[in-house]
């Protein structure tokens, strides 16, 4: 019998990225051995260290190689010596936009054995973030006192366009402008995706994070289009201003299931939920499109603890679970998730150092791998 082969690209990146990526790969390889598939790993060096050494961010030929893979597993990128925005726009946003990964998926749930800031009943929330528009478009510019003039192309999987921005004032003054964009096709497809996710979870409602009271043009448009699409999907849509939503999440997170957000609010809401669930070290993420999709833990590169064994591989392992589920290896994905939950349930010294235990990154990864084998056995 020929085993199914998965070709998976990896960008382990910087800081703790290579450490947690190694444990995620261990979980995938263990699951493959247990559930009858194998993984071919194609490793790329990109990130802050590579940029500092070579000046290269993410060349076109690398993107073409990644395109021939089934999925991309990302560790973390970032170095304090690199100006903010270079790597984020040059790697993360470049990959999201090139592969039209229009959904950023951020699950968040209460976990056994993981302390939280407040005593909650169990909650299980999925943030579905539109991933290609809003204020992440790169539309705008800065001026040192002269009129601001900016021309920009718009290239997305759904459309191409051109735009111009011009601002002048009655006196010289420095200024900056950043323009957000929302289009009907982008809002509809992300709303439809959120409705399908809610239905898969046995839910009859999607909550939309908005801010139309202050930004009625762009977010009022979002509300109108999302409401129409949700109606077509026979799904109730609840609209909550994002500030009020964050307040309610801190008090009663169990009220919510699937939360749909425009791009601007997705990071904020999902990072809040990561804090409520026990920290970024447990927060998985996925960037999903109709083609190649990218999976990554939400946490940063944490260069201050790199090489110390203190990094927590749970988020990376859960991101690998999301990847296998997306690739159709559902049993293997569930085995990884269940192994993580069983491991966290042990508590005490067996937990990662971040969660109050004494387990190093490798030891935690070994425990998760052993749990995968046990689930299959």
C-alpha cells in the first residue's frame, strides 16, 4: 500500500520559531506514522536573521517553490534589529496576499491545566478574520509638509485596481494617511465561510465585530453586506461594536462561538482571547484560501528566550493540527489536538515552563508525540 505523501513548506524563522516548528513537525511525523501518511518537508531560511545576513526578504522564486507544496508551516519571524514592517509586510502579508489566504482563523478555548486571569466556565470561540482588505491594504502615504500624493496598484485574488490619493492643506504640515477598503465580494466570502464554520460547530449564530458608530462608511458597509450574506446562508448575525465585544469577552466569553471580524479588529480580538485562554503559547492560527494555506502559532519570535528551552510548543502543535485537518487528515488532526489536551491535563511539572511546569520545549514536544501514539494505540 502506497502512503499518501504531503509536501509541506516550512519557514521556521527567528528566535523560538525553529524550536517550536521542530516540535510541530515531530507531531505531524508521529501522526503520519500512526495514521498512514508521510510528510516531505521543504525548509526555507527566511526571516530576520536571513534578512540581516543577505538583505533578502522573500524572493519570487521561493514563492513559486512554496506554491508547489500542499501547505506552509510557519514558526515566527522578527528580530529587534529589523525595522518593524519589513518582515511583516515582506513575508507574512506577501504570502497572505499572493495566495489569497482570505481567512485568518484563530481558535481560542479554555484548556485543562492552564491558568487563566479570571475564573471562567468553559468557552470555545473561533475568530474568523477577513484577511486581505481593510487598513492592511498598504494604501496611503506620509508627507513632510508638502501636499501628500500617492498612487498605488491594488492586486488581490478577487480583483485588480489602481488608485490615487491627494491631500493638501491651507498651511504646510506633516501628515500621514492610511486608507481602508472593503469590497462586497471579500465581505461576502468571509461571511459565508464564518457561517459554514458556525454550522459545522452546531451553532445558529455568527457575531460580527464592527465599529460603525465611529466609522460608518466602511463598517456600515460591512454590516449591510454581511447581514445579507448571512441571511442567504440561513444564519443569524449579531453585530457588536468591537470595544463592547472585548468588554463582554472578558466577562462572559462562553456567550460566543464564531466571531467574524474585519481585518483591523481580528488581531485585537484574538490576542485578547489568547490572554483569556492562558497565553500566546497556546494560541494556534491559520491563513486559509482556496489554494495553498499557511499555518502558524500566534506568538512572536521571543528572541529573549530563544535557545533556553523555555518556549512553549503547544500553539505550534495545535497549528499543525489545523493544517492536517485542512489537508483532509482529520483523524490525525484530532489525535494531535487530543494529545495536547491530554498532556495539559497532566498538569504539574510535566507542563511547559511558560505554564508553570518544568518541561523544556523538546520534552513537551515528546510528551505530545507520545500522546499521539497512545491515541492511535
